[in-house]
């Protein structure tokens, strides 16, 4: 039996559709990353500085570091970061249809915003299921400039899962690299409530 050109094209298209119907679409790497992080919601973990400057990062190096994956919903995860007796920091990772965003929410001890707060950036590429990078956004660059942190304008932050038992936070720019590795293999007791958190998180 001979087929016309049109019939051959239609048969090829049908075959492609059938193959697509049988092959599940790969998960968006940002969704996979976000969902992996969300699996740890409700847990606290200890970490340590694995790359840093002995002088500039002395407080971090000498202190107990604990993160809490404390509050999660479908599009936002809030992770308080405790460095010794400093309970001022919260990482916020949010997702939209187009990107992931990392923000650093810094609070004073009374719960009000530190002048240097809500800086961070959004992803420029899909990244991978285990690694996402966040170059400083325009808001952050302007904030750094206004507050005298001009060296931070070129910051890029990385949040990664180098293996199943480690969450890695990295800050990279020219002549500066800082890295904290969080041990996910064992939970720890969470410290006191972070500054700015009460019965409910005060996000304003």
C-alpha cells in the first residue's frame, strides 16, 4: 500500500503525539529544588562555615549556626538563621511562574527591620534541581550603595544541595567567598524565636 505525502506527515505527527503521551514531562528544576527544600519544613539543623575569612567571618566561625525551615506554603519558604545569640536573620525563598527569588530579611532585636534588609536577587536561569543562583537585583544594588556596602553590589548567592545530607549557602563576588554547609542528616533543637517572629511571623 502506498501513502500520499499528506498521509505520511499525518502519521508521523500522530506517532510523535503518541510518544509524547507516553513520556512524562521532566519536572521543572526550580520546582524540584523548591519541593526538596520544602520537605524539610518544621525541622532545624546545625551548620558550620566551610569557606570564610578568619577575620571578617569570625563571629560565624566561632558561633553555633542553626537554621529552621520554619514556615512553608506553596510559593514561599521562610528559614530563620541563628548565629550564636544573633537571631536577626531569615532567608526567604519564593517562587513565581518564571523564577525563584532569595531575600535576606534582617531584623533588630525589637522585631523592626534593620536598615540593611530584604536584599537578594532572582534566578536568571532555570538552574538545576540541586543548585540555584541569585545575582543581586537592582533594589539590593541601590541599597548597598546607599548604606556604604558598595563591595556587595556584585554579590551572587547560591543555595545548593551538594548531596542528600547537605544544604549549602554560598556568597560569591570578586575577592570574596563565604560558604556555610548545613547538616541535614540529623535534626537539632531550634533556639528561641527569631527576632520579628511572635505567635505568627510578622512579615511587613
